[in-house]
C-alpha cells in the first residue's frame, strides 16, 4: 500500500503520478479519484494538473488508456508501441484500416486543428465528425481504432479539460519537455518505476503490466542491482524498490479505503491474490468481462464493493458486501 501511495506521506498530484508512472485511465472519473485519493488533492486540482500539461491520458500500455506524466510518454511508447500495434493488425484488417487510412486520418486531423487557429483542441465527437466530413468512416469501432493508432506516437493525447470533458490535443505540440533515453535505459527506468510504485511484485507482474519480453526485463533487473531488494511473500520471491522498502513512514490514511474500479491496487498485478481472495475475484470482474468494479479495501484486503449514486441534492456511497 505504501508503494502505491495509499498509505504514508501524501504527495502532490504530479508527484503521485510520477511514482506510479502509468495508472489505469479507462474510466476518467475513477482515474481522477485514484489520483485525488493518493495525493489528498480535490478533483479540481487533479484536473488542473492536466490543464498545466503535467499529465496526459493515452494508450501506452496493454492497448488501454492510462494516465502518464507527460514528460514520460515518449520513452514508454518507444518501448511498447510497435508491439501493441502488431497485436491489433488482424482487427485493423477486418476494419479496413491500412497505412493509407491512417495517413488520411492524420491529414484530416491536422487540417481540422489548423482551421481552429489558436484553439488547437477538440473532443472525440468533434474529431469523429471531422473524419466523417472528410470521407473517413468511423462506425463499427473504426473511429476508436484510428484514434488509438494516432495515439501510439503521441499524435493525439487527452490533455486539458473543458468543463468535465477532457480534450484531445496534438501531443507533439502539447508536450514540451519529453524525456529521452536509449532502449536499455528506458527498460531499466520502467522496471525501477514500476517497482517503486507497485512493489513488492513478481517478474510475472512486471511482464503482465508492460508486455515487454522477459529476457529484457531480467536484464534490466540485473543492471538495477542493489537498488532492488528481494522479499518473500507467501513463499514466493518478489522484487521491491530497496529505498521504499527501507523507509519507515507513519500510516496517514484510513484503515478502510474506497477505491474506484480499475484502480492500480487491483489491475497493477497479474497475481491479485494478496489483495483479493480468489473466491471473490469474479465479484469484482463479473463473468471476466474486463469491467472492474469499485472495491472496499480494509487493512490491505478487498472486503466489499461500493457504488456512487448522485442526485441534484447530493451524492452517496453505497457499500455492498
């Protein structure tokens, strides 16, 4: 819990995201909740971090949306983009998306942004409307996959907010302080940051999270040397960031936490048995449909589910055992 920022010293929004490197962002309100819970910041301050260009939302890992520090997006995608693109090749053939279609989508996007002058941002609906106007079909998930393809090199990222809706911007224009490093250094950085924000964890957990090859992950672990520590968890070898493991911090969060669906506490690991009893896993992801429900965590274990209902007068949390 300490590595994940759920206990211990509270950090700012940007520092919290920096520690986790990438946190699940499919559900935008849930992602804002995850950052606010860990940083102690109100949701307005979390949104402001996106507005300032400190954070973006994109598809850097496993083909799903994540919140990432803007400066880190380029080197993470340098490691993952080719593999994720290849994983969708058959689906894109079925949708009639080839290099020509992708280039047409890029050109249409650029024309639409140029036509907006200084207001170089747009909503997903506005982007799809521009594509349809230019003869680029978006139905049958075609638009979503074109958007995803254009995100793999940060042509498009979700950046600032307009009201409660996050706007799409051209990443190469919006992100002005990208970190750069060679491939091996990037793998070391990814492994080190994952363990700093998720450890203790197994090699299988790391590989599940980033989908890089085991050989290069093992090489990075060897090169990180004494900055990592091995710990035994229920008889199994786990890795952790040595500094985080040694640091003693007072508990500064409640013993019971309400985590949103898709939180890294659950999705950040291949083996979730340390936080969720295997008999209860199907309650969190009913039928294995990929939709993770919000959880009640008490002393490090998921003990229930909860949901939020809102009215004009107020919002209430409804726990369910």
